[in-house]
């Protein structure tokens, strides 16, 4: 690699006696977006740093100087995934220079490059953040076959695969059925509960939440087909016939023109706001009366867990996979069939009329607390190397 890290990372904790493994982890697969590191990955990296592990981030050129949302100190290295042969050359150079104990890919393209490195002491770990079958279903038959064949080939070359939910793990086992699979472990997306509590107290200026005249339903996520906002909008139109309220959607994406047109056609312009991307959604979640996830499929469903973390009642589609686990089979929020606007509307109305206790909802997310998830990740990595848990 041609670039030295811009900041030296912290060293392992005293008292490890050199036995700590892994000592250094590299993470790759980030996109030239703002922010380049998703919130859950930034939380995971901070947890690793606090555990005494060095972390290098392999970032696209456009993101080299971008804020990362990480409070600890990391090494930054360039990795342009737009050209796979060049990326592979750069990755080999990085591996020789820094010799990480493990490299974790965060996206499919990064995983495809990572598994082309030769097998050796370094663990090549593919992190699968979604449902591998569902995400290819929208492709036509030939493209779907090609995509699934390549994905299976890449996954089978890895030294280990991490999935973000039990459902995603089960889906991956079905996808690779009959093959000699690498170790597969479930490691949830982490939440820093202390940080979330502080962020949720931040003032916001949206008039619907500052001086709340009507109940506010909130949703958040990219404006893409998989989030199925059309069903949410149709369900909301049914809801406002029974109860006056407002819908606020946080997020940006290529489906915006279509959704804006649908809002107008449904006559919802005065009570629906597609508010765009906000870097800190937590004060919106904390002040909303209900959070709704309408996805066709998920790997986990980070925003659903985050809404529970601030004590906001939730409704979600029972999609593959994530929401059923997060809501504990409906114990912490109602689950409805995917694409069923009537059922979604009824669940929203019931949840607004008889909201669950915020304290009870916060109980649901202890499984996803940052340090607990980081400990699970390290245990999984050690198992993928054949080490005992306490190594």
C-alpha cells in the first residue's frame, strides 16, 4: 500500500501478555457516501477499539478525509473497489504490510475481492448484512442464476461468514445446502445504548415534533423498493380515515420521485413529509408516537432496534429476516404480513391507541448492546481460527 495510516491506533490492553487474538482487524467494503461508514459499523469499530484491538479501515479514495463517526483512533488506507483487479493488488499490498489477523468485508463486492487472497493464517471473513436469496429475487431469471452462482462461489472460499441475525444464518444455510460450508456465525448489529440516549436528547426543529398537535408515525431508511414505502403510504391513508395523525419518513433514495407522486395521488400531501436523510435520527425516533418498518426483506433491521432503544412503540412486517427476532415473535411490537396495507394499518391504529411501555420496549435491545455484540464477534472469530473462547 502507498499510504500510511493517518492516525496510529491504540494498542492492546495491558495484561494481555501477547495472547490477545485478534490483535489487528481490517474492515473493507465501504462506499463513497456521506457518511462512508454506516452507524452500526462505526459502533462495532469503536467497540473493538475499546477491547484493545487495532482496527484499520480500507476506504474508497473519496472517503479518505471524511468524518467517520468513530470516536476511537483507526488506521485509514485506500481501497478502490470500482476496479476489482486493482483492488486485489492493493489488498495484497495492504495484507503484506500490515499483516492483520482478520479481514472483514462489509459488502458483496468487497467479499468477492477478499476471498481471492490466498488462504493462510489471516482469516478472510465475509459479513453478510442481508438476506442472500431475497436480494436477488428482483433480477430476471438468468441474471438471478448468475448472481447466486457467483455469490455462492465467493462465500464458499471464505474462512468464515458472519450473518446479522439467526434468520439470515438459516437462509444462508439453505442457500448453500449440500456444500461444504465455512463456519457461519450470527453476530447482531450493535447499538451503543449510552450514545443513543445522548443523541436522542438532541434538539430538533421539525414542527410536527416540536409542538406536537397530532400523533406522528415515523419510518426511516433508504427510499428503495426493498423498504416498500408504497405499502406504508397506502396503510397510512387507511389509518388517517380512523385517526388524525402524520407520517414522517427519514431517508433518501432513487424512489423519491415515485413516492412523492404517490403521496399526491393518495391525497396525503398535508400529512406526509418525506424529510430526507438526517445524520441523527434518534431525537425523531424518541419524539415519535410510533415507528413502522414496512420492508419486503431485511438482514436485521437496525432502525427497528434503534427505535426500541429509545422506547418508541414499533410495528413491522414479518419479513425475512430480522424483525421477528428483534420484536421477539411479536412480544415487543406487532408483526404483519409483507405487502398487506390493511393489516399494517390495523396494527398501526392498535399500537397508537394502546402503546406499550417505553421501559418494557427498551428491555428488547439488551441483546444488541455494543459490548455484548463485540464479545460475540471476537468469540466467533476465534472459533473460525480454531481457538478456545478465552484465547
